[in-house]
C-alpha cells in the first residue's frame, strides 16, 4: 500500500493513523471518464456520481454486513419435522441445559475452593502459586467450554511460551478468549465490562495478567500502549493475546486491524478462529444481547463447534510499516479462516467517520472543476 | 387516507391485533416479532413481521410497487425491506438520521446532510419511492426529479442561484473559495442563458440534461 504522504495534508487525529488509504479499497463512484473541455451548466448540476454513492450506501454497505447475524433458516415447517423440533427443544432445555449448568457449577466449585485458599496461603511462593493459578484458569475455561458442549479442533503447533511474543486473533465473541485460554494461559487485553463479567475480570483474570482498556476514554490509548509494552518486555508474564479488530465481528468478515499490536517490536503469532454456524451462531452482537443472554443461548444449543488454527509467527519486514504488517497478518488470518476483508475500522460502530474522508472527495471535485475552469 | 389490510386476505394477517386494523392510534409495536409500518402522523398500514424479516405479504409488496411506479421487482422490494429492518434498529417503522449516519459510507458522502433532510423519518413505502429514482428502469424525468429535489431544499418548486451555490459549497468544501464558486456559477449560468436572479424549474432542469440520462443506477442485491 503506497503511503499517501504526498497529496493531502493529513489531520493527525488518532483514528486516521490507524488505517491506510480507504479509497484504495472502496469502489470509486465515478468509473466514467472525467469529462474534459469547457464547463457547462449540466456539468455543474449533474450530482449523479455523488448521489449514486449515497444511494448505494443506503441500499447496502460493507460495514453493516460485518455485524449482521443471519437468523438460522427455520427447518421445522412441516407436520413431521415440527414434532421432531419440539422434541429437540425439550432435550436442549430440559436435559442438556440443567446438565450443563450442573457441570459449570461443579467446575466453579472446584475452582473457587482451590483458588481462594491458594491465593491467601501461597503468598510467598510466587512462582508456584502463579503456575497453579494458570492451571486453574485453564481448568475453569475447559469447564466453560464443556458447558456448551464445545467441540474445538486445534490445528498447528501449540504456542510455546517465549518472551517477546504476541498473539493476535480475529474476534467473534468473548468466548474466543475462553476457547483459546483452555489450551494456553494467555493474558488478554479486553474492554472492561460492567456486571458480573467485570467482577470476574478484576479478580480472577488479574492473576493471569490481563490488561484492561476503556474504549470511551480518549487518553486511554497511550496508557494502554505503555501497559502492552511493559507486559511484553517482562520475562515471567503470560503470553499476550490481542484482538486487533477491537470489536466483535460476525465471523464472515474481518475489519481493519489496529496497528497497536504490531508496533511492539515482537514476533506476532496469528491465530484464526472459525465457528461452524450449523450448530450455533457464536457471534455476540453486543448491541442486541447482554453477555449473560449470549451464554444462555450457547448453553441451550446443541454444540459450539469451532476450529482454531495457530499460524506461523511473523516478524515485521524491513521497510514495512506497522499498518502494512497488520494488513499482511490480517490477510493470513482471513485466508485461513475463510473470511472476507473489509476496509473499515471496527470502532465506526461507536463513532462517526472523521471528516477527512468527505474532505478528500470534496478536494477531488474542487480540483476537477477548477481545472476545467482554466481550460477554455 | 389510511389503508387497512383486508382481514380475509391472507393467513398471515390473522395474528394482527384488532387495534392495528381499526384504531387510528400510533401502534408502536413493542412485541419484537410484530411491527407496523406507521407514519408519524398516526395513519398506518399493518404488516406482520415474523422473526425472519421477509414476511411481507403479496398484498403489501404490490402496494409498495404501485407506490414506486413499478420500478422495482418483487425480489428487490423484499431485499429493500430486509435492509430497512436492518437499519431501523428498534423497529419504530422509520429510520432516524442517527441510524442513517451509522452507515460510514453514507456519513462520508458530502451530500449526506441534504439527503438526510429528504429521507429522515420515511416509512418503508416512502423509502422505496425515494430509492426508485436509482432503479435502472427509471426514466430521465424521474432521475432528474430527484436531483432537482436535492437542490430545492425549501421545496418551493424553484431552484435559485443561491441553492446551486449551496450545493456547490457542500461538494467542494474548503477547497474552493467563494469567489471561485461565484465565478464558476456565473460563467455556466450566463453561457446557458440564465442570469444570477433566474429561477430554474424542473422543466429547466430536464432541458439542461437534454436527452442524456444521468448515470444514477444502484443495483439492489438480491440474495
């Protein structure tokens, strides 16, 4: 991707530094040849290219597609399938669900009865207690996965715990973290949530070394960048797992990766996760459901089936910028998991695009008009 | 002029509340599996919507088709309905400005504010009628009419130099000075035979565009 330093005076707002020239990806509205020659009234009045782009955006746009969860096709629409489906509902809600709740409760019981004494007793033996805590967290995550009847197939060499290593993965739901954590004790960087999830975050996940951020705080970005750097430099810390998309996407697309994870001066190990939608749609649409409802939905479905690929670790190539590196890793992950790439920043879910983009369009329009004004 | 669904029309109508068919109060539809496409002023049409969003009946589709002069096919109207439901997050029956602006491609468009004024608060029928100018089947007149409406922000049927100036300002932003814009405007207006005090009507617009249809086609994805 060529650097756009030449043409436009870029505004140095934070959101802009994150991604390359969007117009390289977007279909250009005017594929018609630029009309030459003298300016006529028709040329001035003809706003059809701009209007067409707006109309196209209203009818369909690639950003909204990333967060669309397609409801599953109903298959119970006739006389013999419907009782079968009813039977299935009974099995799921009255047999499987209580069993799963029990499993989960049992798992929590074991976990808490080991974790709490451990925390208070083994204050002195830091290394040992850390090791046991890691194992315990792995265990409770396995219990969680069992409570959804999770069938996870891991491909590729298991990550080794080495210094100066960062893991990145595509993000579909908070359960991504649990699925990965049951294999390896990652320290993850997450948004701080309210409610019981926040409680879990501040107590248990602290022990694995997780880092919190707050999307709504403006200055947060630098603080988080510093915390990331400190964590990665530390020798005894758990490997860091980052979801560079910054938000949950529906497992059919990937949005732009934030470059923060790629400028830490370490090896980046990509992980691709793909959920099988036949069993359940694991996409957590945080605007539509709370995490509790999402978990309940998973616990009342048949199974959560997914595949996890640990891909080859990558380092930044000489002459490559962090953004290009992020895009290269995103290509790898999208290819492996069969996801389509989309040139949008995931944070556009929460905020409007910066005026830089409309300014670019305005500039090209102004330039073409002025050029034709000169040409008499 | 409110339109009611004939209760004997199709089986999917049976589940509609009596309220929505008879009453004239605004039915806000707090049941998430039902929705009425209601106008803000209280008239409405009742439509049942199941959990999958393509539950428009044949009657509804034909009604919408009639309203947009048959410029869309039935499949396209179904796709547009899915899109409408997707953008209208809390099933109010219309899409608010905020929801339009949540589409980044739309928010980035220099004419977004003008279009928002035209498109904010429309119900589904009006939404389809608005988009009908973008259909490949639309005539030159229909397309130019949409362009005219974008210029004519006060809807008085006349477009003044000031209106054209404002649109030019939206399109060029800070990259052209006011003097340059004045210069461009007066040059093209004089050449076309108008003065700075002239008003352009829809007929004038059609004359300016001549026989060359503006390229303004949007394809509706049909899955």
